[in-house]
C-alpha cells in the first residue's frame, strides 16, 4: 500500500521528490502517513477535500481483502519535524 500511495501522491504534486510515506501497523489497523511539500498540500487535498477522499477510497479499495483497515493521514513537513 505504501508504494501505491507514493505513486499516486507523486503523480499529483509539483515536488515529487518531497513525497514521504510512512507506514505504521498497529494491532487493529494500518496507518499511512503522507507528507508533501507545503506548496503541494492543496493539490493533495483538493477542493473541499475531494482529492484526499479519492486517495483514501483508492487505498481502501486496494486493501479491501485485508483484515485490517487502512487509514491515510496527510501532514505538512513541519508536522513531521515537530514530532521528531
């Protein structure tokens, strides 16, 4: 799933080299954290969140056979730096 999300995000943004996807697997779910350049946030989220919803739908459909649900979170790079 990480590769799928990376491919989709890199296809949408102007700075594909700044796309980072981290995968965290918990006991009941998988969380994919997507970080993009601040300039690209609008392209990944879209008007009224339509692009973000579409990304989540594609990832959910691709993982439908898995027993664990997959959640996609979108972060700015500053959010990542604050966590470290």
